[in-house]
C-alpha cells in the first residue's frame, strides 16, 4: 500500500540506495512510476505493506516501511532487493555498493569509493565539517536527524585526523 513518505511514522524502517551518478529528470519520472507500482503491490506473505519512498538530490532512493501494520519478511525484502537490482540494470547505475561515500561539495553531491574518500580525508580535501550522507540510518527518525550530517557526527569520522 503506497502512502506519502511524509505520512509515515518516524519509527518506519528505511533502506537507502545511493546512485553512483545523478539521475536525469526523465529517469526520475520513470523511477517514480516504477516505485509507485512496486510499493503498491509490495506484500509480506500476502499482507499489504504500508510503505513510501523519497528521491533526494537526484541520487538517493529511500524506501520506508511502516512496520506497525505489517513487518517486512525475508521474501518481501528479497523482492525489494530484486527491484533495486532491476533498477541498476535499467539505468546502468550502481545502487547496492555500500563501500562508496556520498558527500556535499557546496550544493553538489560527490560520490567516491571509500578508499578515495579516506585519501581525501588524509589530504584534508574533506574536513570534519564536510556534510556526508550516513546511509546506515535505520528509520525515519534517524533519517531526519542523522542522515545528512557533518562527518564528525557520522561513522565517517574514523577517517578524519
């Protein structure tokens, strides 16, 4: 059951997929249509899942699930992973690699392999105040407060001197 992301409770579980490039406006419209269809039909053992999504910075797909109605199961999570893998193929984009880092450079969102981000931190090309995206957040409450934060407030801080 598709609902507006903004209407989901803060306790809703989320999954964040970051793209290795920005999506075009046309791609975003297509992706929204595919997300609408997927989430409308998404179930766990035949029971509707109350879920929504957010697309941010033309680069992040955030899927949220209100587990107060029905919880995700292994099969429903597998279905969402297959959906994301299909999106990777459809748009020739990487969405599943968690070993990459996205961060802001001004209003631009940069995307770097973790090793390159570590080098940038060592060379002081990124600082403790660099805004990073902490894709390890697990619910909407954390998403609102701890997703887009200075590096010193995230797991990224371990790479900063």
